[in-house]
C-alpha cells in the first residue's frame, strides 16, 4: 500500500524503508482479542505520557517495560483503543 514490504518473523514485519519511525508487524495472538490494532508513538518519556493519558481519562494496560531496544508501555484511550508508547535507547 505505501511502498513497504512484509518479511516473515514471528509475525510478518512491515518494512517502511525509512531510517526513522517504528516498524510494524502483523500477528495473531491465538486468543481474545482475535482482531485488534495497536499503533505505537515514539516518545521521550514513557511514564510521563502514561501519566498524561491517565489524567485525560486513559488507562494504563502495560506499565513501562524495558526491552533490548528501549522501553515500551500500552494504554487505552476513552474509546478503548490500545496505544503503544516507545522510547528508544540512546
């Protein structure tokens, strides 16, 4: 659709051919929810963004978790959508 490509990993990865941004992937959990969408936003401070989301009525679903490439978290907005936050190392 946007000129990228999908490669097989645990789920097909979406390569946008950009040096910036957050690559995506397509996967199936094998349990509920069977159909869902999560998009990630790159931020400078994951906890501060969770606090802001909470102050606006959002709910933390996954608190900050350190991973090899940085720190991520999930929150839900007022409509129940899940949004991922990512702060890269470095």
